[in-house]
């Protein structure tokens, strides 16, 4: 009988057939029930990571994906020029992050221009990773969730989790909100004419049921200074 390949040898043989570069172009790409228009992407294998450059009507930017290796977890570093996230897509993102499988990579993302639910929120800096907490459920640790715009800056860190079901997971954030112009800030958020001018600084802790990207005012609690 012919000798069978050892697992390590079989794995190396399979890797030998992996492409080192992938290019994709499509007028319309449907992925995870979401449609991307004028989609272009290029992925190139580097010694310890994949570098991906992509653009579509809804986003543009680049990302480095580093698989788990040498005792370190997988990680995604991304820098996007712009990103537009409509309500339906946000629900899908929250569902994926809520499940946060054990092989979910850590995230370090910079977005120069973020649009969320049709609201332009300026620059976003996000750093976080998923873990299993003391109760055995999955949660996200947010080392950084910052928004910067001409009218204000919002800096925060915290957690999202504490329950098995996504709808019961709570966000807990420590934050600092520095306001340069409260009137312009409220205008940006959709409350036009609610206030004029105004400056200030708010520091506190706040929590609500739901993701950090969808504040629920009915379940919100906390303290502010």
C-alpha cells in the first residue's frame, strides 16, 4: 500500500496551492444580504499577514489581516477613508459581533469619515477584542471607541456583553465628551434649531441594553459630571 501523508505534510501541501494574490471586480456584489456597488478589491499575501485594499460606493480603504500564529490571536488593522453604514447593515454587524466566535479577530480600525444611519459622525477610532467572561458568555472589551468632529470629541472605553442573548447584552462605557459648539452638534445629530452655540465638558459612566452603536435611552443609566 502507498504511504499516507502526515497531517503536517498534508497541510503544507495544501498551502502550496494557496494563491498569493486575489483580485475582484464587480458592478454589484451581494455579501451577507448586503449589496455593494462598484466593488473592487485586491488581497495580497505577505509573510505574516494578508493586505487587502478595497473600495465601493459605500466604503474605501485598506486592511491587514494577521492570522493567529506564534501564540498570538488573529487581528485586523484597518484604515478606511470613508464608511457608510445604513440601519439594516448595522443590525447585521451587531449580530455578528454579538456572537463573537472564539476565532473572532481583535480589531483596530480608523475611519476618517464615518456615516451611521445617515448621520456623519466624523473620524472614528475603534480598538477592541472579544473574550469569554467569568460567567462563560462572550463579551467585547472596547479599549477605544472615539469620535472626533469639529463640533465635539467623544472618547470612551468599556465592555459590551454580560448575557447569552444579543438583545440582553449591555454596553457599559466610561466616557469624556468635549463640546466645542452644542448647537452645531445637535444640528449634526438631527436636532436642528434645538440650541445655539454652547461649550462644555461631560465626564461619566453610562450603560444601556444593546450595542455601543445603538444607544437605548429607555434602558440607559449612569452618572455624569
